[in-house]
């Protein structure tokens, strides 16, 4: 991994060498209709990156779009690795400014970091690393995004909820709910061991299915409804469960309108989408890396571009 990143850094300094070039910095792979943006990459260009088991294009396109829009001397590139310790060492050694972290590295990277922000400490899971002159501080902007959305939509604190899921993202959502003062909730998971562990860690109850429970908010934190998955057309909750709820929250970001969100809209529910989560957590990363806060319109444009 370190060698791969060193090679990439060499390409920037040797091939571009301060000359004006035309390069697609909006995606890690060529796309027929991707906008071509001119950028001068030089010795002062700051590199940000992502580490994922299966790298995607959302973060790459989102961040590079905003770098261009705000005329910032940054570039963003997605990577994967078979050696997380060496990869984190590369972030430190090469002075890479920021690194987004996705599964399966969110917990595995922690031993190689210097400090965890409260957002990461709360759930012992990391999705963002910021490098300040060799000191690696970690955050979890998923947790931050969920907390901000609950506040933005003014979800009543006495709302009851049923959260389906038991993975890393479910942990972030559950922690944000607990810390936000939502005390009445159920973790819905078929895996009893994982479901009970998550529920007990944050003071909630576990159920294998919703059954006859009546809750104010249903939250999907599973791949059900995700584009490209086996359950792309499925509802994460039974229609009668959604009918009894007031709020529908789906963290699945693609498609923007999941079956759960579509059903919720059609039946007059307040909806919170995964696309909002993805954009908000990405802009929180962007601010941590650059110290610059984009306008709401710039964020919306970047998110639309990243999904296109």
C-alpha cells in the first residue's frame, strides 16, 4: 500500500511538474460524460484519499468537485489495501492530509492512530483520519451526520424507534440516538448475539422482528433497498409497521429514493434519506481536511455530481 501511494505521489510531482494539464479529477475511473476540469498540480498540492475494501466513486467525485469549485489546491483519490497498518503508516509518512475509512477498516485502523475524537470514541469506530504534521486524529462523521440530521428535522426526543441492522453504521446511528436523548428504542436484528450486544451497549431492547410493535420512527441500517444488491426492490419494514410510524429514515444512499423512502413519501411520512447522510458526512470530512465550509448550494451540487 505504501509503495502504491508513493508511486501515485511521484506521478503527481514528476509527470505534472507544475505544468497546466487537463485531467479528470472528478472520478477514479474514466467516465464518458464526466466533466473535465483543468488543474495545476504542483509540489504544494495536498492529497486526500479513502481506504475501502471496495472503493467507490462518491467521495472522489464529491471532494474533487468542491476542490475545483472553491479553487483549493487539493486532490482526492480512492485506494484499497491488504495491509492496514502499512496504509495508515503511509498516510503519516507521506503527509497525506486526510483519509476516509470504510469497511472493513473502521475498527482495524484504530491501533495505528494517535487520538480519537469524541465522535469516534463514542462508538470505537473511525471513518475519517486527519493528519496534522504527522499526528493522526480520527473522527466518525457518520455519527456527526446522524446527530445533525436528527436535530435538523427536529425529531422529538420522546420518539420511539425501531432500528434494523447491527453493523458498524448501525452502531453509529444507535450511538447518535442514545447521545441525542432518544431513550425508547428497539434494535431489530435476526442475529441474536449481534443484536443483543448492540442493544445492551446503548441501553435499548432487542427483537428479531418488529412484529406488533408500534414505533414513531423506523430506521433502516441494512443493505435492503440498495442499488446493485439482491434486495434492491424490497422494503426494510413491513407496510403495516411503516403505516404506524410518523418518520421514515433510510441510511441507504443509492438509490436516493429507496423503496422505503418512496413508500414513506407516498403515505405522508416525514422522510430522512441516506443521500442526506452521505452528503453531510462527506462535507464534515471536507471541512476537517480543508478548514473551508462550502455553501449549502455547493454541497448540493457536489452531491448531485457525485451521484451522477
